[in-house]
C-alpha cells in the first residue's frame, strides 16, 4: 500500500519570508522551483572554471550591450532559480528593486557535472515555458554544449549539440564567439 503525501507549495513571497525570519540564510544553497525548495549541489572546481571562462568571454564580448549576471536569482511566478549565468538586457537608470524577470533575459546558461538530468528535465522546460529565448547547457559529463532555442510551453523546439573544436555565439550577439572547448576543461 502506498501513501500519497501532500506537499506544501511555497510562493515566492513565502520564500522571502523564510529568509527574513532566518529560516533560510543568505548563504544557503537552495532555490525555489515550481513552489518547492530544493537544495542545490555544491559547485565543483570544473563547474566553477567553466563558468569563469564563459563569464569572461561573454563580458568582454557583449561589453555595454548587456549585463552578465552570474548565479543571480531569476524571479518567476512560482520559482526563483539561480542560473549559472544570464545575459540581461541593460536597465537604463537601473531597477534595483527587483531581481531580473524572464523578459529581461536574452540568454541563460546552466553548467552541469552532477546535475545534468535535473537541469535538462526540470530547469530547461521551466525556462522554455517562461519564454527565455535561449538557454545553454554546458554538459561537463558528456563534454558538449547544448544550445536550446525556440521556447514554448512544451520546451525548446531547437536543440543543437556542439563539442570541443566548435565555435558558437548567442543568438542576440552573433559577433560574440565562444570556443566550446574552453568551457569543457
């Protein structure tokens, strides 16, 4: 006999109340995904190095045309994931009151070594539903970069796999070339 347990779903406001009450601390590695609090995996050295290289390449490449956000929250109705990297539309004058929302995101990136399945099966569909135009998954296990484009309610319609030796560019910045091999270690 199996018992179906009821889960308590948190709103984004509930999530912030937990932090204000001290239940969640600023350095806790959790994110809110579809109303559930999930513990994030620790960041390994390969993951960190891949992210540093990508951050540098994109920061230099996009210049003042976009903001590069590293491991910042993305505010959504029932989720607040923390993608490894986001390219954000510049905010003239700056809106310092809210975290970026999907409409602010030109592209985002998840780097994965231990979380490949979770990122691919949970987070990427969430980003597609939110209309994020482009999401990259740096799969350190398979040594490839997946570029997901064409978001919709059923996920991304176009997925391109690239490997070391390939050079890619974000759709929003075709002049910003990234060497895939530099991200894979």
